[in-house]
C-alpha cells in the first residue's frame, strides 16, 4: 500500500471515529442536562413588564428548562399527571388583527366548577425547538382566565402576545385554580 493511501485511510478512520465519539459524547451531555427538566423562575422577571413584555410567572414558580418539544411534553406529563385541570392542546398563531395570540385548551378533570385559573405556556418553533415568547428571551409566558369550566368540560383561553420569536407550537400547565364553591388548588 502506498504511503499516500495509508495516510488517507488513517485520516478517514480518525474522522469516522471522531464523528461517532462526538455524537455519543454530545448525546450523553444532553441527556444529563435534560435529566433535570425543571427550574424556578428567577428574580428579575419584572423586566419584561418594563419592556412592555408578556406576563411572566411570579418568582419561584416551577417551569420547564428549554428543551425540544418531545422532551418537554414528557416532563410535563410527569408534572401534571394528577392535576384537576390540564391543557391537552396549546398553540401560538396570528389573530384577526395580525397580533400573535396564545390559545390554550383547558380541560376540567376535577369535581367542581372552575371559575378562575392561571398557568404557564411554553413556545416552540415548527421544528419542535424551544422558542422565545417574551422580550427577555424566556421560552415561557404566564396566562390566566376567569371563564367558568364545568367538570368534564373544556374551554379555550386566549391571550394576545408581543415579542414572539418563531413560536407556533405550545404546551401549557395549570398552576392554580379556584372553584365556585370557594375551594382552590395550587401546584406544590
């Protein structure tokens, strides 16, 4: 075998080995990062109000870290499995006036009529990557509703958004509900 062919063969083997090693190492690091999917809303979220941003959850609210939509859905399913009110569908789109709107379908699985609720929605682009929903670059936004939802029924919560990046897909969770009989539920 000629020396030039040996060199080309060694470079090709090293390249293939490097690609495989890089893929495995990168995937391992992502798995480690995604194994802890939750975080708390930090201090300073009030900056979005100053910058005419969308509403943000209050300090200390548990939110999902930026991850692809499939990972976020899996983490959200673990978090909301026993909730009395859930969001099976959410989306971001353009409204009649051209402004962006968040639409969250909420389903009352509880036994009382819900009169108010609040929660957090997360934005994703068309490829399922986390996308900004706020002026500060956060991928989440707070929403609330005062619509009455009977047990076993669904309703749509709509909210106008500003400073939306490329978000079209969304997922959401409900953090607090109040019922017509005076009882309330809050995520712990």
